[in-house]
């Protein structure tokens, strides 16, 4: 059995003493005592139940408590402890049809787009893989071309590991670093401009890597030497 | 002389209605649809039935019965999270189709794709859908992240859902990248060579991780098998778990953020 902590035992004892002491005094004295009106009502209903039950059975009904009570007061709660609902009403709509219809249309539109696009444009399938024939240029998938572009500027360890690693950590930590609680655009000018700058920087790198890099990953102009880019 | 038919043969409509009622009253039907399902009671538009559509169907796992009015405005979420999820489903369906025709070995992979495109009904179309769908998913997930950022929707209590989102972004990129190798053509081989060479520069454990991922020091048939298993089984499994947590948190954090 678990040990009951000392202070809880003391508190229980104090409560018991207090209850014993105050039961001698008049019930109407304490502020947090049960009001007389309620006690009277309880008595009345107890008596009433006994009378009602007595009529048909001529005795105490089965399952009744001491004194023939058929109802019990489960608990008395201090007024302060009752939770007050503070939730402000929120303007809500039914998920069906309002949200589901939107989702359905969006899904349908995307499916249609993908279907038509795939009907018209074929995915690339080049020659079978050949270890002895390195295409020039060799490019990573487009979403890594920003990284490949960084490789032309920095040591591979910085461009391939340190910078993307720092970017990822910064992304993960963003909600914990941004101490500004507001979500209003006008209060977040710093964060939005940081992100916008970062996105533009990244987009420019990706576009250069995709379209402005030719054989040897050297700089070219797509309108001069053609496009070296596969999806 | 008019003949009174007091017991006319039932019309087709009446018979259909009777059969319908019998089916709907059967134990099998009632075991499939929960009490209160619109498939038991029928649907007429009423606030209560609108609630029942969600409450008594599997949709209740994804959506609450009611959502904030501004949350259904397309201009707020641009549907990007939902579309990311939907493309993922499309990719799963088309991907399963591709699996029937593809063997992940150096000797077979490229020819299987070639055969799929030339001699399998709808093979080319389905492969195109899978490939373009994969690019679209990278795009929608990325744009979804941007929209979440610009709305400040990562702020308390949604910080951790953002972190889960970053995991989802990483998993999406990995799924796309592992799939990139599978056609085993020149594009696949050398794109992945470039990509994995970068990995080798990670200090301390870089070359070990690269070795495990490639199944050797260079890309080869072992790499193909490894990336195939990652692509069709392990990464989808992991991403589905994180999506489940992501969606659950969206609801528990009080639905969509905002309005601004
Ligand atoms: C596989 C990828 C992902 C899927 C399927 C997905 C799905 C969803 C969906 C359906 C929502 C509901 C609202 C909406 O549609 O915009 C949502 C909200 C959210 N997502 Fe994602 N998500 C993905 C990736 C991400 C990423 C990469 C991030 C961030 C790094 C992110 C962060 C969040 C946050 C913070 C919310 C709450 C937004 C709000 O309350 O306004 N998710 N996501």
C-alpha cells in the first residue's frame, strides 16, 4: 500500500475536527455551510419519498438509504470551484457541405490537370544507365539545383552540408525563435522580409542552376546555347 | 364492364422500393453503416443531417463536424495542405500500378519501364502521372510551408506541428529523390550520383551514411534495390505516420489558424 503523506493526513484530521466542532453549532452559522433552505428541501423530499413509497408497498422501498431516503446528495461543491465557461462563441459552419465541397472540387481540378498534362507531356526516359558515359552536364533533380549551384561558390563541405544543415535547423527552430505573438502581417514585417529574401535567394540559385548552367556546369545563356535541364 | 382490380400486380417502382427497404433493413446493411449514418436514414438537408454526414462516417477521423467560417475560404489555405495529401494518394495509386511491371535490378529496371511505356495499356499515361505528380507534390508541400509561414501559423500552440511539417518536407524530398533513381536511365544514374556525392562531405559519419545508402562505395544494383524498398515501402510508411500526427495536431491546436 502506498504511504499517505503526513501533510494530507493532518489536513484530513483538521477537516474532521472542524466538521465535528461545527456540527454542534447551528447550521446557519458558516458561510460555506449548506443553506437551511436546501437542507429543508432534502428533508421534505426524503419524507415525501417515504410517503410515496409507503403507499403501494407499505414499507421502505428496496435499495433505499438509511431513514428511507430514495435520493442522495452526491456532493456539495464550494461555489468558487465551479468552472465558468468563458469560451466566446465562434462563427462556425458545417464541414459538410461547406468544406467537403471545396475539397472535392480542388481534388477534382488537380486530378483533371494532372491527367491532361500527363496525356500531353511525356516523362523523360533517356538511354539506359551507363557507368562509362558521364553526361555533361550532370545535374541533380531541380529541387537540389540550388545546392549544386552553391557548390560552385563554396567548399563542398560548406555548400553541401553546413549551409543546408543550418537552413534546416533554422526552419525547425523558427517557431521558437520568433517571440512575436502577433500573426498580423503589419506586425511581422521583419520576419516576412527575412523569409521573402531567403525564398528569392533560393529561387534565383535554383533558376541559375537549372537554366544557366551548361557543359562542365559552366555559365551559359539558355537563349544562346540551349537548355540543359530535365525534369 | 369495368373490372375492379383490388389486388393489382405491383409496379416496377413499387417492387424496387420494396427490395430497397429489405436491403436497408437487413442485418448486413445495418452492420456496415452505423446508427445515424445517412445510408441508414436517408439524407434530407437539415443541420442535424449535416452533422451526421461527418459524425457517423470515417470522415470523422479527418474533420470535425463544424469548422470556423474563415477556415473554408479558399483564399486562406489555398487548399495547399489538402492538395499535398491528395497528390500523395494519387501517387500511391499510380505507384502501385507501376509496381506490377517493374523489377528493381540493374538488368531489368530500364527495360521494364521501356516495356511499360510501349506495350502496357495506359502504362505511359500512368507513368507520366506518377512522375509529374511527384514534382507537383514537392511544389505543393513547399508552397504550403510558405503560406503557413506568411500567416504566422507556426506560432503557439502550433509550434510543434510546424516541426512535424519540416519532417514531412524532408520526407517528401527523400521520396522524390529515391524515386528519381528507379527508371535507371542516364538521367537517374547521374542525378543521383551528383546528389549523393554531396552527402559524402558530411564530417565524421558522412562516408558511412553514404555507404549504407548506396549499399557500396559506388551506385550499383544494390543501390537500386535499397532505394526501391525505401521508395515503395519505408518512406511512405513513415510519411503516413507523420501525416496522421500532423492532421491530428491541426485539429487539437484548434483548427486552422487565423483569421489574420
Ligand atoms: C506531406 C506534406 C504535408 C501535408 C500533406 C500537410 C497537410 C496539411 C493540411 C491538410 C493542413 C490543414 C490546413 C491547410 O490545408 O493548409 C495543414 C496545416 C498545417 N501545416 Fe501542413 N502539410 C504538409 C507539410 C507541411 C510542412 C512542410 C509544414 C511546415 C514546415 C507544415 C506546417 C503546417 C502547419 C503549421 C499547419 C497549421 C496551419 C494553420 O493552422 O493555418 N505542413 N497541413
